[in-house]
């Protein structure tokens, strides 16, 4: 819980001297919930490589 409080304090500077641990945990859960609701970032699709031609058969 202390580590969670340190991380949240580092993300957003806090002017209060102390916070209730329960409110810290609720804030953490709200951040997790928001992160899960966001759709995953779409990667740009790579163009498919052109199909390769077969090598010409050599005759003897």
C-alpha cells in the first residue's frame, strides 16, 4: 500500500501531507478501471509482401 501511495504521488504531485490508505486504494482501482476501458492502440498494418515468382527451371 505504501508503494502504491508513492507511485500515485509521483504521478500527480500532492499538496496534502497524508492520505487515507483506503482512498489511495480506491483511486488506484479507478485508474485500473479507466485503463481497461480504453481500446488498445491500433498498430499500423504492414503491407503484405508481393507474392514471389517461382524460379525458372533450368534444362540440361
